[in-house]
């Protein structure tokens, strides 16, 4: 493989997240280029390749891993496939960017991390909130002392349901909205507070609107106690109408800040006729809408992918790793256990023989 | 007493809340007039009387209760005095408006309700959020079906600490911010959802900023499960900088609404020189501020007091009663117990021999 | 007539504005009661009377003026009828509340003022912005010195067209949106700055969207230079989609404030199903909407009508009079002349023989 | 010069705008690199060079123009120097990026354009609003038909005064805030509407707050009539307290949109202690502030500079040229003339022998 030049990337997956990966590398093309895409869904990888001018298409990601020039793969596949794909990629000597959540079980997380370490490849965890410009700005203010000691960090992400059918199937997803989006909020609070250990998790959830579609929860609230005495609150929903909603609040003894990626960044717009696109999961472009601008950039996806490529070239130290993903996984397990038992769960929490996080809640 | 004409009112108390009562009757003067004020703090009741043109001043509220023309008293005294004052007033044949929270113990709540019933006087519970115009508007939309089935109601009230010293003393207050302001949010969710029974309470709290001043919690989050399947989330803080913050969010399967009484209603203002007053607990009027307008009216205090006077005259049915206050008290007890144990508490919850709610948390 | 008790009021008109008058007296009923309504439109006054429990209905307002107990009439009729109705009412010894704009010509304005003066009745000018709570708040901050010397005041009112057909007919209305709503903004700036003389008017307007319906302008911008060196900017539209928009901006050398009566006061709401009513002229209640609360109170209509009744009883000095209305009329004439000529018009401005303001623009 | 590789850039200037240029090339480094800076102010160019790692420093820009590898220069010097610098650069065979406004006179504009054309170099006009992501989004919605026919575009930019002393001196700047920032708004409306000819300009201005510092106007409003029947309104101030304010409004017969680069994009923040930086020209970071994030990117400066470098390489067609700058200059001349005469000025407008735009206003 090349020691310099653009990092050659292969994408595993061909739908929503894979498209974001391809678009992100295109928006910030300095450090990397996507040269291949692999997905078993007939027609999908071809379409993605055409959309982004990607040269090579594979039905089986293992074939793609045999391409010697590819240095980094990104995994944008259902959660239950993350571990195997990561391990295969590491064994093929590729650096791995794995979508959130990291995997299905803590055992998988350990194996992913260990394999990558042994093989000398990076395991990079695709948590874009570490790169979201507006949130990064909040963290910089906190680091500059704007709020004094921060005692509470909140993150919330809500919409009316996921973009692919497998999310509704808890066998494949491992959980509902708390697994799908709570992982963002847990990672965010952990990162914002400079990675203190999580001491306990208290969680409440339910299936309020989509019981006809899923056994997974569609609304959740999770409270994290950190070793530094601060608290995180993570609020998620698949049952919030009106399009995407992603926001944070930061409370310190000396101040407070609010950052809203959607209504707080948008162009309030009224249209009789509609227009191309408003925002992720918006139901319409007619009437009043809140279109955002440069959506991927404002989430931080291109910055994230650029960072990962820089890490491969040794220009930057990884700031989102498999270890972060494992911390999040442990909190997710603790969260489902907490919601199931109706009590606070102390960490470390290492349930044995549980196949997917949501089982700790559904079992009750 | 008169069967018609304006209801003659006596106020017990002379500080922050008593001033709101007096001002509220003045803003909507059709149905009632304040004729007396009682408070043992030297100079205070006289000052209040002068400010609002109140004719009679008493150092001891029991003397005021002897005034035969007074039909209704409002209690704006520390929490630990509510029960005795209510009972005394009822025994004197006066209708009672009692500030929130209703009292210190569930036994007190029972006795207050029973005494008033036996004496044939009304026990009116001063929860102004039932009258807050913006929140009433949200409820009307919900009642009109705007959101379909409502599954989640949130209410939040935050500032940087109470306006009187006794709040910091848990002996007198019975608890910290959850007792002081969580009572609003619990009542609000209960009312908004049309008073379904509360099935369980899960609560988390801590003292993050004001440990030098109080043993009470200064930040709390409370999750209520209702018999109709909906959830309430109540978030409170005495540790939020920048002035008062009071807001709600309502989520239904068919929609969502947000109402913010402060930044969402204010005149964003920059001033080099400052001006008279911005908003409750605002630290300054210089720089950027969020002044509100017609503050009491926008909270609903005048509408509330007018309603209570109408109830005394039999023109309206009470919509905020001692029974509501007791429901809230039970949830508060359950909340402190939940925070203490780190687990969900099922209702009915009837702890024996507990002197004040916060003991269930502090004891742990 | 009675020297005390509630002022007995007769309303002339039965549509949009008449309804607001009736509702306003009902919201603040202390000082006045509506006892009669007069309108020639078959069925309309009866419907209004039924809606508000008004006892007497007349087809001809002159018959209503013969009712001896009526002390004050409010005129909510097309602009071209204001003068005659006012004169008739004054001759009948009734105090007059006249809707904006005051009339059609400056000669009419003089005669209205003179007649009322000679007959010893009040001529009250129904400019509710002098009573709008949020705007009153801005003025109070200005008066408290928050902004230092105020050099610029802006007021804007926009929607997608008037509520009654006669507005489109410039013979009856005298002008388009500048006449209909610019009169609010001119009055507002004049009042906010404490009534300095208007030195000049510079105005720009056009018919951009509704040329199929009207010869009147549907969008306008008016710049007023005042004797104290400050400037007013008044922006109006009948071509703005999405519902009502009413806002002000105040700029001083030491600060700035913004007040928005609609999106800045509303409950941002998403509804799949819709609900009763969002806000004046909102096209729908589905999707995202901005419902306001206590709409009339937040405009200041009830406060205005209460004030007028207090003036009749001598309890308050009129703060919105025929003289204010005449100042506004002169600025409106100057504004149309300015737009017609494309140049700034100095005041005093007393065009001779012009039947309606818009003629000075249309003539060009 | 090189036909490929990164475009080598020299910056003329060393202060506010020069810093923005250097930072912008650094943020988007794919297409260009800054290799030299020239400024006669002792110490300044050295400091800039150090800040951004720029290799070569010159006291005289003419020396820098002698460097054969430099392909493009950017001019960030006072307005009265733009023309000579552009001509010198063109004669040296360098492509020119000239800051706004283009120059001082229409004769200069012609000569700049002609010289660059004859020398075969690009004259690129640094109007970043053509690249502002949020505004580009609004234009895309308009182009997609969201608003139907657009009849009114507004742009406003306000703060409390410029960042360098020469702006106050109308000999050097050519005008006050209308020249300094009105040029943005004029260009914006022209671009947004797809460059229809400007038919007329009507302008109003005054010196309300800073008369002790400048003869230039510190507040202005300009109305542009375009050949396609639409109107532009451009509002500017050097007398608005509280930090930068930049916003647009777009009105069409079928809809409306609002985009606010500052309060509408910011993180509402309260800080007791302050922090590094809030936003351009913010007076403080304590109390309530509105910090923005990725400020240069959100204005579009890096995107603009990247585009200019792409134009030099022939990869993109220039979308902001000297011709645009000349159109703006003509409107500025017409605007000052309009404000001076108090009347609408028709275009084409070609005043003879006027040294600077503001003379047409000051002369009156």
C-alpha cells in the first residue's frame, strides 16, 4: 500500500449510510478517494458507484477486501454484521471505519478491538458528533471555561423512524431507538466531558407509537453518571413527527449553551409549491418547513472521514476509536438492563450470554 | 359574608409570592379585592399594603382570620406552615388558596382536605400552569386532536436559585428544586393528560452547584408513568444561569408542539445602559437580555386568582384543588424515594413517619 | 346618559373588525358592555349579536344612534363611510371609536375632529398598536433609556391579502396595503417616538402579486423623517404567504430590540391532523404552523377598548385620538404622492381636491 | 507559470480582510496556496506571514508582483487603492481577486475591466455572499420554484462600525456604510434574481450615531427596481449594537424564506466568565451571547477563494467578476445621488467628474 497520496477507500454497504460515506469523501477530497463499493443487494452498489464515480463494484465484500490497493474500508451495513466484517477487513490488513453502534455484544467489541490491534490496523468508530461543527464549538467554549465546571450535558436526536427496514427488526438491529440513536448521545456526553468513566446508567423507554412495526422501543431517555460527578442525559425518539431534530444543551455552574442542528440552523420557509428537499426525514416541502443547508457538513461527516484518512496516513491521532464504541456498547447494555429492571445499573456491567442489548429489556 | 360583590381576600405572607397574589388581583380586579395582609416580618406586610393599597395589616395571620368580612385567604408562606394555616383558615370559615407545594406530608394533605370539606370551604391549589395562556393553548390543540394520542409531555423550569432563604433550608422547604418546582411539572403533566392515575415515578437528582448553601438537590429529572400509557418528564434546576427558563414539549403520534415562556416569548434586546427589569431572576439588564412582557399575565397568575374568586361565588367549578396538590405530593415523595434507591417506585406510595419528602433521598 | 356604571356601546359593522370589537369588550368587561349592533348586511348583525349576546340589532346605524342609553359607538365599516358615520354619531351625542384609517381625505379628517369637538364627544382612533403588550414593553424599555437616543423605528405587517372584498376596491378603501396596514406602522413610529412632527415621507410601492384583483398596491415601504432627527420605516404586504406577520425593530445608539407578535410568540407546532385555528390568515393547521395564543389580547384590542371606555368615564386621558388619525392620513397622502413621483415629499402636505390617497400614485 | 498544481497566491494587505483571505485558503487548501504577502505597514505583513506560514513578505506590492511564480493576487487594501493595484497586477500578468467595493469611480471600474481583459487575466470580484452556504440554499430553493415568481429580495448587514480607521475617512473609503456594506446587498439581490438590469435606485441615508467620527452615513436603506419587475431592498448600519447581523428575506407569490447568518445560526449562550471569541464585532463574551461556529465557512470565504483558484485553472467559470463589481458601483453612485436629491434615479447612471460616490450625497 501507498505511504502517501490519497487513501484508497472501499465502502461496504450501498444504502443510506453508505451514500453519506461516499458523499463525505467527495465533499472533502484532499485525503482520500473511494475506489470500490461492496453490497449484495442487486443493483444498489452499482447505483451508488454511478452516483459517485466509483470504479469498482463487488457483490461480496470479501472480494473487495482482496483488492490490494484498498487501505481503508468503511462499514455501513446492519449492526449484526459489523463484527464479522471488521474482523475480515482487519485480517485482510485494511484499516476499518465502523458505523455506530459498534456491534451487537461486548464480546464482539473485544474481539474487534483485539483483532485490529493484532493486525496493526486502525479501528475507527464513526461517531460524527465528535466532528459536528456546532457541537465542537460548544465543546471549545466549555474548554475555554465559558461555563465553569460542567455538571450536565444533554443530547437529543429524534425523528419518526429509521430509513431502512432492518432497524425495526431487533434481531438485526439489537435494539430500537436507544440502540440506534442513543449511541450518539452516550458517545457525545462521554466525549464532551473528556471521557470520564461512566459510573451508572438509569434508563426509561417504551414503544408508544410503532408497536405494529417493531418490538423495539421507539422512545427512550437515558441518564449517565460520570466519574467526574457530571451527568449526561440522552433523549431519543422514533416517534417525533415533523422531520429530524438533533440538539444539545450544556449546563455549567457558570453558564449554559444550546445548540440545535435543525430548527436552530434552518431557513424558516413557506412554500405553496414545494421544492427539492428540506431536511432528513421531513415529511414534505410544502407549507412551513425548516430546510437546513450543507447538511452533511453541518453534521460533520466529511470532517470525520477526512480525519480518518489523516489517521491512516499518520497525520492525526484517532479521536474516535473502537474503544469509544465499546464504552458506548457497555452503556447501552446497562441502559436496556436499567429500563428492564426499573433501576440504576452500576458500571462496569458485563452481562453474560446476552445476544443483543434489547434482550435485557424485552426479557422482563 | 356577602353572597355577591367582589370576594374579599386576605393574603398570608409578604414577600415574593404574596406580592404576586396582590398584583394578580389588581390586574384582574373584577371578581375580588385584597383587603388585608398578614405577616410576622416587621415592616414587610406594611410595605406590601402600601404598594397595593391594602387597608388592613396584621402581624399574626390568626388575627386576620378573625375579620368577618374576609371570605378567602391566600397562603404565600413557607411550605412547613401551609397545613396549619389552611386548617386555621378553614376553621375560621375562610376559603383557602394554598401555594404550591401543598404541604410537607401526605398526612397533612389529608387533614387539609378533610378539614376544608368538613368546614364547607374550598381548598384551592395555586398551580398557575393550569392557567398559563401559552400552555392552555397547547392543551387546547391537544384536545382538538392536533397530535393524535399524546404519549409524552415534558415540562421544565429552571433558574439559578430561589428568591428566599428558607428554600435552601430543607427543614422548612421539605426538599430542593424538585420539591420547589418539580411540583409544577408533575401537576402540569397530570392536568395536560386529563388526570390519569400516576402509576410509577422514576427520579434522578443531585446537588451540583449549591452544596455550600443547601443539603437539597439543585437539579432533578423525574419520569412519570400514567395509567393511560403516557409519560411525563419533569426537569428542574436551581443551577441554570441566565434567568428564568420555563418550557413545555408535547409529543403525540400525530404531532408535536413546543411552548417556551421565556426566550420563546421575549424581545431579544441589547442594551449598553440597562433598563428597569428584564425577567424573573435575570442577572442583569445590560448586554443581550430576553425581557418578557406582562409577566404575571403570561404565567397565568391573574387568571388563576380570578378563577378562584369565581369559584367562591359559585360561578366556576374549581380546576385546581387540594386533591391535585395531594396527587403531586405523593409523586414528590415517590420521586425522592426513587432518587434515593435508584429505582422506579410504584404508586400508590404511602411512606410512614416521614417528616419531609427529601428525607427519603438524604437518608440513603 | 349615565355618569357611571359600564359604558353602553353600539357597534357599527358586523364582520371581521366588528367581531374583534365585540370580543374585546367581552374579554375585558369591567368598563363597558356592547348593547347594540348595526349593519345593513342581511343576517350579519343578527349573527354577531347572537355570538356575543348583544340585545339590540339594527339594519341602519342611524336608528341605533337614536337609542338614548348608548354612549359610545365603534365604527367598523369600510373606510369611505367613516367620516359620515362619525359626524352622525357626534351629532347624536355619542362618543366615537373609529377604526383605522381615520377616513378618506384630510378634509374629512378635519370635519370629523371639528364636529366631535363642537359636540363635546370624544373622537377615539382605534390604533391597537398603542396597546399591544409586547410593543408597549419595547417602548417602556426605550423610555427607561435602554437604547439611548433612538434613531430608527421599524414596523412591519404582512399577510396574503385582506379579509373583506371591499379592500381590493380602491374606490371604497382609498388605497391598497399601504392605506390598510401602513397606517398602523406610521402611527406606531409616531407614538413610539413621542409624537414629533413628521418632516418628510419617502415611499415605494407596487402591485406584484394581486394585479388580477386590485388596482391597489400589494407591497409597500415607507420612510418617515421626524422632527427629532429619528427615522421610521414601515413595511407592508398583502403578498406574503404563510399567515400573519407583525413585528417591530428599535435601534438606538445604545442598543436594539426586536419584537415579533407571531413567529416570535408562537408555539412551533407540527400536526398531521390539523386543529381548530392557528393564527389570523394562516392557510392551514396541518404540517408546521405557528399558532399564537390569546390573539386579541396580544394585539391589545381588549386593552384598547377598555381604555376608550375609561376615557368616556373620565378615568383616563385618551392616548389615541382623531388628531393621531389625521397625522397618519397626511403621511399616507404624502406616501402615495412620494411613490407616484419617485421623490421625497415634505410635510405639511395638503393636496387639494384629491378624493382618495391612492389617486396620487395611480395618476402617475 | 504552472498550468496545474496549486495556484500560487500573493495577498496585498495585512489586516482584517487579508487575514480572512489567508485563513480561507488554509481552510480549503486543495486548489491554492498563499506564498507571499505585501503590505507597507511595518510589522503587519510579517505577523500575517507568521500566523499562516507564508514564505515571502514584501513592503511594496509591486515587488511582489515581480515574483514570477505567483499567478493570482488578492487585493485587501483600502478602496482608493483597488484600481491602481488591479492595473499593476494585470500588467504583471497576474490574475486579480479584488475586494468589494470594486473601486472608487466608474471610470476606474472600466479601466480595471479593460486592462485585465487586454492582459488576458481574470478580474474576480470578491463578493462572498454568492458563496454563503445558507444564502446559496435560499437561491437553490428559489430556482427549484419554491416561491413561484420572486418579487422582493432583502439583504441586510449591520454592526456598530468598521474594523479599520480608513473606513471612517470618506476620502479613502468613498462612502460610509452604504458603500462598505451596501455593495454586498446590491450584489446579492442582483445575483439572486439572475442578474436582471437595474432600472432604478431609491435610497435614504443619514449619519445618526457616529457624526463625531465620520462625514459618511452610518445607516442606509436602498431600494432597487430590476428589469424583471422584482425589487431589492438593502439595509445597512454601522450603528447597530450587539455584534454582527447579516440576514436575507425572499418573497415570492408562492412563498417566503428567511436566512439569518448570526442569531439564526448561533448557539445561544450565557457565560459568567467569558470565553475566547463570540462573533465578529461582538462587544463581549460575558452574559448572553450568540457565538457562531465555523464563521468563515458560513460566510463562504473559503468556498469563494477555492472557486477563484479553480477559475484560474480553468476548472470553473467565474461567477463573480469585475462586471458584477461595476454594476454594483453604478448602483452605489445612483444610491448616493438618490439620497442626495431625495428622488429615484434611473439607470444607466453615469455621473461625470465625481471622485467618490458619497460626494453626490454630501454635495447637497
